[in-house]
């Protein structure tokens, strides 16, 4: 079962991401500012980012948020047996 919660941005681990260029974040940040974060970023229970690096960067770097809505995904629950 996943959980959606607010997490302090400072507590997130994005070190495992290899994407070097996130592109222009201004349009994305503008959309998030106007409409809200429609799709939470996805993290593991230990706060490691799985998906949503551009949304994370737009919220952190452009909008200056200190917390972000996250969906906590337990990877072992979706891993094939």
C-alpha cells in the first residue's frame, strides 16, 4: 500500500539520479504554482527519489518549497517473485 505525505525537501536523497540536464524548469514551475503539484514525486520509505526529478527541482530550485508531496512506494511490494 502506498502512502502520500508531505516530506521536507532537505530529507530527500536524489544522489542516485544520473540525469544531468533537467531542461527548462520555469514552465513546469509556473504550472505547479498555478495548478498545484498534480502528481506527487515518488520515493522509497527511506526517502530515496524514484521518480519526479524535474518536479522536485522545479519545486525546490524555482519555487523555493521546503516540503513536497511524495508517494512512498515499497519496491519489494511490486517486485516479481
